[in-house]
């Protein structure tokens, strides 16, 4: 695992420099590519946008640290959840829409998705998805194990990406889509069972 803690570091205007006790690691998507989500963070709300995450893992498996994970952001906008969570984003375009006339796929932000790796699976109102890479998964496992050791978070993971009603006291690794049926990340191309096995393997 390679961690780059210089290239995409964000200023303190984009998170809250308050140390909080971490109990969960939550995986989500960037819904963009080429690290463009970071550019968005830096330019919204006159540079004071705080719906940010401490880590992004790009398609090549490189881990970018944006700020120290002991601090918090307003990623969910719910104090208790933001306080106790370390958010890791996987670079992924998310759900795709097929333009049958042009025989091409469009991302959720309106870009043309011209890669051949589209996965067809009906889930939460969408039919097509951008997959994750093995390099991303390998880096996510390594990063999570490191963070669990550093913050005393149990090295356990949810084995599915669907809604769970009672997560208030949960400690361990989970996915944004476990929190609400409105979230589509991590998407159904992610093998949650295999990932759980890798996380919990000593």
C-alpha cells in the first residue's frame, strides 16, 4: 500500500480540527474520477466546504490522505456519526445510465463513460455500475487494518451493502449504503463477503 500524504492534502477550512473518538470506518464512493472530487471540495462554499473525507483510494490503489483521520469533517452532517467515523472513499463513477441511441453510458454527473467494464445489475433503481479494482480492494484492506490498529476499532466488517436499522452502537467497518436506502455506495459490484473475510483474516 502506498500512502501519498502530500499531493491532495486539503486545508483546515475543509474539515474540523477537533480530535474525536473513532469507532467506525465507513466506505463510500467519490462518484467521479481523476480525483476531481477533491477539486470540488476546495472550490465549494468559498473554500469552506466540509463534507470531506480523510482518505481516497484511486483506481490504481494509491491511498491519498487529505487530512489526519483523528479529526472530523461534516461528511454526513450528523454530529454523532461524523465524530465517530473515519470515511474512506473509493474512486468510482457509481451508477451509469445507458443512452441506447448513441450506445454509450453516462455517469451520474453527466460524463461519458467509455470503458468496457460496465456491470449490469438491478439495484436501488439503477441497472448499470462502474466496478472497483482489485488494487483498490487490496489497498482498502491494508488501510483499514492499519486504522483499526491505530484507533482501537474492531477488525470486523458488515457482510452486505443493504440498509441496517440499528447501527447506533456498531463498531467496525461498514458501507454508506448500510446507513440509508438512498445511498448507492458501495455499489453491488463490490463483494462484501470476500472483503469481510480479508478484513477479519489475522
